[in-house]
């Protein structure tokens, strides 16, 4: 059974459709990145999954339960974009409070404080915490009780680079343990190698839903190859490959995904004239712009 199944979900406010017939599934252990511009419908969709906003049409199934039901709430962990806690409580007191609400042991709460890097600050008042520290408390409460579905809305906001790496380690561990993770974020670069599938919303419509390899193939965007040559071989290599000279030892050429192996063969056939090859496929940011383009809205 899928952890989350969304079928033709629609949300209307008056005559305005902010979520337009969205359908996709998330299986246990999957990490899905939900991308979209501000106003694309991401937060509205998350609220519908949580049962905070009713659907206008379609259906959502959370591990066999309807959104907002007792069974669904017990299965979900949620980290909102803007977290707010009682500033007069310590981090430990706040997390112990959430543990009681979830019928989870205080010991598990203490373990999570250490896991998110707050063991030393656990007994300080939350009002003394930085934004990043409050975000880590939010992450800890979201994964209390080992939820089967975890919804994370801009989870790395306020985190420093080291904390961001630690956060994605936690997400990886959650998925490895069988939790399904839906992660909404604008931080595209850090998502490329840390999610299994990309879902892109544009003006309420799901315009892409696949892994990076498949999205690159569907977009048919060129791959860039930068070839470093010997100092005296750059002109010969540029001519042989019909490539653009970048500097004294680097030339650049492009090819489509299906042509990559053949093009690499042409490069390696030049033997000692080639020192190195850098292959740069379309980035997630480029794919996002491609699938969100207004020219594709009618597709």
C-alpha cells in the first residue's frame, strides 16, 4: 500500500482553482521533492494531505485513512515552514510535551535532541535559540514516534551548511527505515542527489513527476561537455569535435542525452590530446525552469 495516494485533487477558492487535478503516489521509503514557485499550490496541497483544508474534488488517502482522521494523524509527522514554540520552555521540555501528545517515551525525545544536534542546548529556554536551532526542534518533533509519512515544508530554512548535511542524513535514515518523505523546498541544488523523485507544481498543476534521469530525457535538454586538452592540442581538439574554445586548454561542446556515449567515444578517440572531460547534464534548477515555463502551461 502506498503511504500517500493523491487522485485528481482539486482545491477551489471561489472561481480560482489553486490545485488543479493533481495525482501522484508516494511509496514507503521514497523521498519525493515537491517543487514550485510561490503560489504554485504546494502549501495548499500539504494542508489538504493533513486534513486542514478540505478538497473541492478528488481524493487523498494516507495509509488507508482519510486526511485529518485519527489514523492519518497518527501516521504523519509534519514540519511547517514557520515553526513557533513556547519560548519559556526549554528545548527538552517542549519535546517531552510533544512526546506525551504522541504517546512516545521521553527517552526517545532525548535521543532525538542529540540526533538533531541540540543535546548541549536542550535545557536552555527556546527564546534563546537561533532560527536554525528552532528548526531543529521542529524536525525532532516531526519525526517523534517514527511516523510512516513525513511532510517537511522548507525544512532547511535557517540551517547552516553543516546542519543541512546532517538534516539530509536524517531524511536518508527515515527513508531507509521505511518512512515516506515529502519535502517541499526552494533549495534546488541540495535536492539533486538527496531525493528519489521530483514532483513540480506550476499554477496548481502537476507538470512533472519522475526521477532526474527521466526528467532530463523528457526535457531533451543538452548535456555540456568541457574537454581539457594539452597546451598545444586545443586547436586540433576543437576542430575534431566542432567544439567552442573556452580558454587555452578547454573546449566546450553539447549533445543530447541519447548522444552522450557516442560523443564521449569521439572525445576519448583523441587519445593523449585529451587531459580530462567534465560532463554536466541539465541541473535540477534548469529542469525546474523548463517544466515551469509558461510555454508548457497548455500541455
